[in-house]
DNA sequence: ATAAAATTTAAACAGTTGTTTAAAACACTT
DNA sequence: AAGTGTTTTAAACAACTGTTTAAATTTTAT
C-alpha cells in the first residue's frame, strides 16, 4: 500500500507529508475545526489522498494522537523510574525536558486540552496501562518524604504542581502577549529563567 | 424584539434558555464542535430561534464570551486593587474565589483554552484595556518585595504560578480520574486542601 | 373581539464536510 | 514496449451545517 522507505532518509512520502500537515492543523485549531481540506492544502496534496492513506479523518487523528502520547509517555517513564537519581535531579530533568519540548511545540498543550474536551480516552488509557505515576520510583521517593513529615499532603499535588508550573505559562502565553502584559521576547527569557526557578520552587514546596 | 423581564424573577425567557444552553454546549465541546442544533436541542427550542434572537452562532458565542470574561475580570479587579489588604490576603482571596468558581464550573478552563485556540482576542483586549495586572496594587506590592531582594525574578511569574496552581488541576482532572491516578471523590478533597496549600506554597516561593 | 405585533414552527436553502468513485498518471517488472 | 499494480486526480456523493423563509401560533394593545 505505502511506499517502502528506510528510516534513515528524510520521510518525504505522501503519508508523512499528510501526518506532518495533520499535526500542524489539528494542534492549531483542534479536531472539529480542522477540516480534511485544510490538512490536504497544508500538505499540498489532493483531498482524497487523506482517505486513501488513513481511511478517515478520525483514524488519522488517532494515529497522530497515539504517536504524540507515546513519545512523551515513554520519555517521562525513563526519567521517573530512574532509581539512581535523586528527587531533585528527577524534577530538574522533567522541567528541562518538557520545557524544551514546549519551546519547540508551544501549541501542544492545546492539542492535549482538545483531546480531553473531545472525550477521547487515549491519554488516560496509556497512563493507566503503564501505571505511569502509581508504580513510579518517583512516587516512592515522594512517599518516603511524606513519612519523614516533610510533605503533609497527597503526593499527587507534586505531580500537578510540577506539570502546572511547566505547562501553564504556555497556555497563558497568547493572553499574556496579546494583552501587552509581556512581550514575545520577554516571554522567552522568562521561560528560560523558569527552567531553574521551577525546580527550586518545587523543592521549596516539599521542604527540601 | 425580546420580552420585557425584570432581573428579579428567574430568567425563563427563550433568550435566556438559549444562552444557558449555549454556555453548556460551547464549554462542553468548543466552538467548532458545538452545533447550533445541539444548542437548540439543549434549550428545547426550534433551531431557527437561535438566529432569531442572536442573528448568528458567532454573535451568540461572542455574547457568552463577553459576559463570562466580564464577570471574572471585574471580580479579580476588586481583589488585586484593594490597597488595604496584604499580599497574603490577596493571594488567599484569589485562590478562594477562583477555586470556588472552578468547582462550580469545572469546564470553564476549556472554554478559555478554546477561545485562545480560535484566535479571538476578547480576553486579551479586556485585560489590556483595563491594564488589569500592569496597573494593579498587587503588582506594586510584588515590586516592593523585589526591591527588598526577596523575589529575584519577574513578578509575572507570581501571576502565572498562582493561576497555574489554581487552574491546572481542573485541566488535568479528566486524565487523573480516567487514568485511575485519582478517584473523583479524592480529587474533590485534594482541591479543598489546595485552597490552603496553594497560598502557602506561593508565599514560600516569594520567601514570605 | 379584532388588529397588530411578536414569537415559534417546519421546511427549505446554499455552502461545507468527510468520503467514495472512476479514470488518469505513474512506477516497475518482464 | 506492454502489462502490472500503485498513486494521484477531478468530480461527485450524501450527510451536515448555519441561516432564511413564509406560514402558523401566541401575545399584546386597542
């Protein structure tokens, strides 16, 4: 069905062009507002090819979704289950990786929010299947802190705070910039600063 | 055009029924996925009435948007410009108010995210017109702290952290619950706890 | 009670949407 | 060069979408 292509050379196949375009259009406007003809135009291909290669708009979205989730779930899995690194190191690694990723793809949070709105359960499923947080060494380290009495609250708060401090600025960015609260260049600087600040703040929160 | 109705009695007019339904459907699935017929069904009225009362889907959305933004901008304006309250009191008031508001309307963050995605500039415009943050007494208090050397970073970080810590759990809720990381009842408890925790954490961050 | 105005309705409209079709263009083998 | 399977294309399809229309119904004023 699809052309044979080695992974080494640049994926310039129609299939890959469609996926790339779909990623851009889906993350840019969300599933419902993203039209198949928008994706085709973005990819410079005929509309029918989207269905030829991916059967339906929904299937295409699912594939994009699956791949995006998989990349980020696998990455965080490696970090939070490293038994040789301290809590501080883990937090720093998570902040570093996800901030970098968000700088490269600032619209990604909207993509995930949209997936939540649309009620698709891929992301929760992948998290629960892998017992991502529940079985993590990261959680064990937090629970140890809890026993020492240094953290008088549910460990999930740390997860939520960490991700919130990383992700939220990117969600708020258009508002901050358009409202004149921050200039585009200022925003970049602040995000760069936050790479060091967020881990510091988080360790303060757990009295470390 | 519209029926005369005093503000005192319950707004049971067709106009108000449509607005209520529209609020639910727009926040539930976002602008593009929300169909005029969905709104009409939710309101138990004929489709044509939506256009009869609001001229178009877009105008209806704008009205809902304007009202929603106005309510929350005005509320926060009162809190952050109170010259008689301390920073701690302000933070506590903001957390208390917005957490309460989010408990009552947990889908509201999706509504705002959607407005950002759709590229409408109403929210930024209202913020910049009112110079909400820039002219606030809250900012002056933060800048005073900065001069004392207690806060070695841009004050906007505090705004972002505060809102992020309040809002992000609600954005992540479906994932947390569906993935089995948290049960629905646990989530409620944690949110309640966070009403006290978030102000505490935030004051820790600014070394107060 | 009657006329005028406002509201509601079912139906239709024109444009859009995801998808399918059938033919054309292309690549590859023999 | 002919035959094969694959890829691309333009066109069409049917369902859906926001909106309009014209008639029916209800409300209001006289």
